[in-house]
C-alpha cells in the first residue's frame, strides 16, 4: 500500500466513529444495559481465575501466593492493543526486553534474568517453545510469576515464568478491525458457543498485514486457535487447546557500540541496517497443543492430568549487521572485531538457517486435596512430570559479503554467498523427569507454612554442527521450596519465602577459546519477603524485597590465543524492591502501576573489570503506570494513558558506556456504544506521544551485545463489534 494514503485510514475510521457515537447518544438508554451487564460478568470471571495455573506454591489466590505476581487481564491487553512480547513487557516494571528485535521472535528478562526459551514460557501451565511469535488473541490473561524456580518448571532461569491463560468457551461473537499510522491492516474474530449443555467451543483467528516503522520490515501473520470444553460428567472435565500460526517478516539487526565504547549518534529508527534486496523474510511457523483432564473425587480431592506439545520452525534469513572484522577502521586490531568500528562501519553477513526446529513435549499428573490432621489443615499437591526438548538445525550459512556504515542513506548492495545450508541434524536432545510435592499447612486463622520441593533428573545430549556427539550430561537434584504466611488482617498478608533452582549453563561465544562449549548447570537461590493488601477485588497492593544469586558466567580475559575463555566464576546477585498497585482506586479510575528498583552485580569474579558493576541491560530503576478513566459526563467515553520510565542502562561490562534514562508517555481514548443493539468498542492509542528517542534494549545473544531503539510515535486504532 502507498504510504501516502496510510494516515487517511485513521482519519476515515475516526470520522466514521463520530456519527455512530452521536446517533447512539440519542438512543434509548436501556439499550446499553446488556453491554454493562456483560462487563460485570467478565470481571467476575477474571476474579475466579486469579489463582495462577503455573503457581509453584500450590493452589491459592493472589493474596495467598507467597511470591510476587502480576496478572494482566484481557481488558488491559485490548485497550493497550498489545500484540507482541516486547509490548507486553512494557506493562510491568519488573520486565524488560532481552534481545527483542523487530521481525524475529523476542525474549524478555524478569528481575534482570533473561527467560529460558525452553521452559520460561507456558500456556495453561505447560511449557511451550519460546522461539515463536507468541500470539495473544486466544489469551484471557497473562500471569507474570516472578522469581519462582525449581518446583514450577524444574530446570529454568531464576527470573520467573510467563504463563498464558487461554480463553474458554463462552457465548461470545466479536470482530476486531485495526490499523495504524503506517497503514497496517489487522482483523481478528473471537467466536464461542456452548453447542450442548456439556460441550463448548471457542474459536480465535487473526490476520495481520503489518507495516513497520522500519523500512523493508513489513510483515504478515496468520493465526488460528480452537479451545473446547467437554463436561464429561458432573465430576469429569476435559479441556483441549490447539493453535497454529505462520508469519513472515524481515528481521532488523541491532546496533552495536562504536569502537566497543560509544553509543551510536544520529540514528534513524526507520533505517534497516545491512538491508539487501535478496534478503528473505524470517518465516516462523508454530503449533501448540494442550489438554487437561480433571476429575473431582469429592469436594476435597481432585486429579489433574495434562499434556502439551509445542513446535516452532524458523526459517532464519537475514543480512546481518555485525562487528567490524573486515572494516579498514578495525584492521590494526585496536578495536574488538565484535563491535562496530569507531566511525560507524559494520560488516554484513549473509546468514541463512532454514528449518530450525524446536519441540517441547510435556506430560504431568497431579493430585490435589485438602484434609485436617488434628489442629492443622493441609492443602496437598503431589505429582510427576516429564518434559522433553529437542532442537534440529541445519549447518547454517554465515558468510561475510561486504561492509557498510550506519549513516549510509542507502546500504550498498553486495552479492549473496553462493554457499547453501547443510542437512538437518539433531543438535539437542534433553529430558527432564521429576516428582514434586507441596503442602500448605494452616495453623489457626493467621499462620500458614508451605513446604515442598521437586526431585528432578536431567538427561541431555548435545551434538555439534556435523551431528557428532559433543556432550552427554546427567544430573539429579532436589530443589526445595518453602514459605511462611502471616494473615495480619483480613486484608493484609505478610510472607517470607525461600526457593532453590537450577538452570543450564550458557554456551561459550565463538570468539572465546572454548567456543561452543556449554558450561555445567548452575544452582540459584532466592529469598523474598513481601506484603500483600487486598480488601476486595477492586484494588490490590503489593511490596516485595528479594535477593537472587547464581554463579556468574562471562568471558574472562586471559592469555589464550582468543584472549578470552568463557567461565563461571564468582556470584551474580540481584537484590531488589518491587511495588505494585492494580485495580480501581476511585470511581471510574482503574490503575495498573509498578516500580522496580534492582541492583544486579557480579562479585568474586576474579576480574576487576567485571567486579561490582551494574550488569548489562539491567536498569537500576524501572516504572510503569497505566491508567483508565471513564468520563462521568460522556457516556461510554474513557481516557487512557501510560508512563514508562527506565534509568540509565549499562551497555558495557565495566559500566563505562550507558544507554541514557528515558521517559515515554502514551495516551488514548476508548469509546463504547451500541449500534443496532450490538456493542461496539473503539480504541485509539498514541504510543510515545512526544516521539522520544531511546534505547529500549541493550541485551545480548550468543555472547554479543546489541542496542535496539524504541519505536517512534505510533498511532493505532481498533474497533471491536459484538455480533
């Protein structure tokens, strides 16, 4: 579509909205009642599912869970028009991007720890492959469980878990259309119906023809999801979810520090580094299947048997901007080759890795129940879990083709590499088998003690690019978890918790002496103390202080030929304070706010350069505030707004280079009315209203650090029709 006509789509849509609103203002007031009643029913349903499905502290609502937790419900996702993982992360101060390029699958960090893409993302409590563009159309709410480890998922990063809770069958028929100032076209349907009193279905689909603010990065996405509930009997229920998505979009390379020390200046956010006309889009196809069977033996005991399958296939194609090994400005070796040159020169690589396939398979059986033993009440959860993960990849093409400069108006065109990828080979075969148990013991009316753990056995085989066995490791660990909860009043809970976890060792970067080697798994420990307030479902307040530590993994300077060896020495410790406020704070005013103060440092590393500095891509302070105010003098009209803040962010391991602090302001309008007795909702949002330039991400991948700029001002409009 011609860019000259794209802004007109917003104008036409807004002009259409005005007469609809005017006509409905004069309409019969009672016709709005069904819409208001439907909203009340949705709120009740959301409160009912507030207990997280991926909660390692057993069953319990938000207040009774002795861990920091945030739930982003469907209404917030809709009014913020959230469609990507990076956009999701901006709604909680404890989250941040961790190598999240436009056009590629994204990753985030919780409490400064990047999530493990194998186990950090879950759907209805079961692990899904994180190497996919995680869709939100079939999601009722997103649970952010912070700092949990061990019992929740076994081998995982210590930062936490993102759990997507799927929509369940209901009587709903919605059509959503959307566009933006770039001219994107988006359509989604959400249809649900109980075909019989015992069998219901929910179908979600989305078609996204996205126009990016980055040149040559337009993309498309098709998504289909089906959820079914079968009430087999009064005691037995089967829930099944299935989704399929295909997407294609050119991936935008990140910037790197100039000469390993200076931030790039005068960056054009619409410019795609390294763009070559022959560069193909990155294709990502994903399939996710899950099933849960529950059986109520009686009012106190329930069995839960679940299974999930997740598969993501990535056709990775990119003209990748990386380093300056071949640039004249770096020829004398005075500048590290894995950064851009001081004058802005960078190398371009033809990188192709088709059929990069990740598979997750998980099965879990669990028994939940409660009983009384003398004066002590018990809520018990015991079970077994098996998780399998495989990675199949071809031998990739990664060949230098030319050098360009970050200020080139047009990137020079070079010939692609004549090399072709090799055959697909198994690169990783990993199996986790576990037994777990958690007992929530009630002592009187005011005290609870939670004790449990997970006994996990990991069997993992890794293979090199030629399919030869490279590593075979097995380990068995018991990961304990405990917490004490004091019900100070009916509205206030105070808790203290301790958890242990284990995560896989990282892979050594190619520029280190032990290139490609995986370090041994590392143990993590976390202690947390928190307070939660919830007098009613209207407002919740939380505060938590935590300390998480694990061995520090980094490239250590040494006398080897490469100059660095990837090691685990010393401790990486994250100490933080989190504050949250969510819910209705006044008549018509809903607030979602969070603040995170975090100190993340390496100590005892044996290398002065790394000692005692704030770690890369972990700002000391983040804040996020999202507000929604229904205007009392204009029926159905609401103002929405948000403010995001991050303090200066380290971009080098010694802290000598930092991405500056930033503030971003978002504003919007929401209009609800009826059209021929059908509800209609308009959402207009303008993100980054003041068009501030900022570096949103200084994260790393494969041992190298990259800089990603935040999006410029973006206006987006959507309309949802109840059919």
